[in-house]
């Protein structure tokens, strides 16, 4: 395929973060007024793929996971390319530059990415301004919110609430990210006794906007079940399974190269099996179909998406596959789903 050649000869040789910014520039151009209607005519999902969830109609169950469009700058372009929704962020109440570079790495042999970005974003107020301009666009947009790095863990609740109040009136749903491995202390918030008051406060701040919580794949099974029960008990609208993994098991990439990369979360095929296991654990714990479960992690093909839907996912998200499959990735998956 043409994109495979471009990737091998071009993007693969670039710094991954620079290549991402270059790709996002192209996405933004595709989402501009002259081009977006033309692109959309070629990539529009079949009507049969539409899904009703979270009080909205998603044109396809397949959307973009948080991390790809951190600042809500590429929503129109991603929508035009055929994604059924875009989850922006992770957004923090306080703008922050993220961790030092380099912080994004390709593991080409595993078709994976490793990142320790550290929630680099322009802040919730800037995201809110962009979302306000998107309200007339029709795309389904979720907002993923996280803890500002300069805020101590004991003050995390107020920090999340600040972001929720800014973004909830403008987003189709909110996702509380307590599972990134790249913000010190964040994953500790997944403990039920800590997470309950945080989610209660964010739920109250979100008002009528649907609220979900995003969990890590590295939790033991009993903790996954406990978090699923907690989400249901708090009458949240759903759960996102899963974030990136800190595990390095089973990689094809040379161990010395992996060690040189250092800390960070892995996405793509290395998290595929565990993500699917967590999905099944969550759905086994909360069988109510009105409880939205978004499955993300290692999704690459239409067959992968269908497997997640058959396992109980309401919606499915991807990110890493875009890097290895190119801009027609969503269109290819939608065609495959429609052909089932």
C-alpha cells in the first residue's frame, strides 16, 4: 500500500512526536471547510453502523482514543475521515508542557508505541473555547480529563472538578482519567476508597453530561471488578477499558532497545489481550446494556473491532493503528464492519 511505503521511507525516519504534529496538521487541513465535505462523501460510514449510546447517535462504533488530539484541534478532520467520535485530551485544569523530550517512541516490530507524554496540553479553558466552536459541527466529542501535575494528589478532586465544570457543558461525554502511568501518583487514585469521592464530586459537577472512568490494564482482576461495581453503584454512564500498559512482556522489539526507551505506557498489540480480558471482566460485572463500555487497546482491524463488540463493548476506540495504517484507517474498519 502507498501509506506503507510513505511510512517506511518517511514517517519511520522522523522523530515520532514531530511526525505526529505533521500528521495532525494534515488532519486539520482535511477538516477545513473546502475539503471536509469532499472527504466525508468518500468516508461516510454506512447508516447500518450507527450506535445509540450516552444519549447520542454515533455514526459508527469506532472512534479515536484520547491522546491523539490533546487540544481539540483536529476534531473536524478526524470526523471527516470516518471516525464515529473523537475523545480529546487528556485535558488538565492547568496548562502544562508535559514531560521532557524525547517522550514518544515507536516499537515498529511490535506495531506499538511507547509514550510518557505527561498530559501535555493547553489547559481546560483553551479546550473549552475550541469545543464551543465545534458545537455546530455535528461530530460526537468526548473530553478526557486528568490531574494537573502541579496539583498534589490530595487536592486532585478539586482539580478534576474545575476541568469538569469548564468542559461538561460543551462535550458529549466526560472521561475521568485516573490510569495514565505518566503522571506521578495518578494511578493510586484508582483505589476504590480514593476514587469514590472523586467520582462523586466530578459527577455532580458534570450535571447531565454522561460521565465515564478510564482504568488501567495492569490492575488485578478483582480490582477491575471492584471498579466496575463502583462505577455502576455511583450511576456513572460507563467505563473505558483500558489505558496503556506498563508491562513489557512478550515484546518482539530487542530488549536493549526497550530498556533504552525507559518508562512509559505501551499501546497497540502489546495491550490487546489484556484489554480484551478487562472488557470481559467489566461486562461480566455490569451486564446492563445501558452501561456504556468503551474498549480500547490493541485494536487494529475490523475483525478486532467486531471481537470487542461481540465481547460486550458498546463502542471501540483506537490510536496506535492510525500511525501504522494511515489516514484511511477508520474508513477501512468501517467498510469491514459493514461487510460482516
